[in-house]
């Protein structure tokens, strides 16, 4: 172990219980991340309000919000902007105006830093997506360069797979798995046969 640095992966670790401002339903209010315990949570980090790729992603998330809700999940977008900026963007952009999910304000970058997506030199977050289970444990994550937009369909598929695995202990989802497709039950009888 060089330099005595111990790295702990985020997947499998607990989401920090921070209190943050959110903009939702035309209002600004405080929320603790523990308020989401008991349901799946999708944290969807983006660099900044009033930008270019971000509204395309957030509009896409808004269009699929009901699909996430049907699976028992809440979606929350996160940027290092203030809740006031979220409000102004929501009121001025046709795309962002369609958002019904909470928009988390992280101007001190506490959550962005805790989840390793903060770009110190730029003061913004990378495009990070996190799937958090009902106990607050991170089950999946993906981080993109800010010039690369994400696929909401793929994030929805990851949530579906995480739910399946949770409900069917001992089974795992192979590549490109979708609900209804075959899964695998790991065991010595599968070694070398896949």
C-alpha cells in the first residue's frame, strides 16, 4: 500500500446525510438526504444551470420521471448552483419548466465532493448518476466528462436491474439485461460455460 492511502469505493457505501436546499413545486425548501430513505433515489449531477447539454439531459429525465416514480424511485437533480438559480432557470426555460422532480442546490459542493464528482478548478460537478437503494446505500454510479450527455433509458435500466437483484437474492443481471429477460444464478456449474 503506497503512501498509506486507503481507497474506499462509493458503490456499497452509505449516502452521506446532508441537509440541502431544493427547488420543487415552485418552492424552495430544506431537505435531508435521509428524508428519501425507504425509496430508491436517483441523484443526477450536472455542471450548471443555464448551460447547453444540461437542459437536454434534464428535459429527458423530466419526460421519464413517471417511469422512475412507478418503480418507487425519486429523482433529484444536483448542481453547485443555488436554489434561487434553479428557480430562475425553471421559470425562464421551456425545457427546464417541465421538471417536477426536486432540484438540489449544492453551492458549497458538500454533496458533490462527498461523491467525488466536484471539479475544484471549475467549481462545478461532473455528470454523475447514482442509484441509491431504500437503505441509503449506493448501488450503481456512472460519471461522465461534462461534454458527454447521458442516457436516461440506460439509467432506468440500471434502476430496474438494481431492484431485481435486491428482490431476487442470489440472482444477477447479465449485460444489457432488461425486465423479463433471463438472469444468472452464480455457481460453480456456470464457470467457463458462459
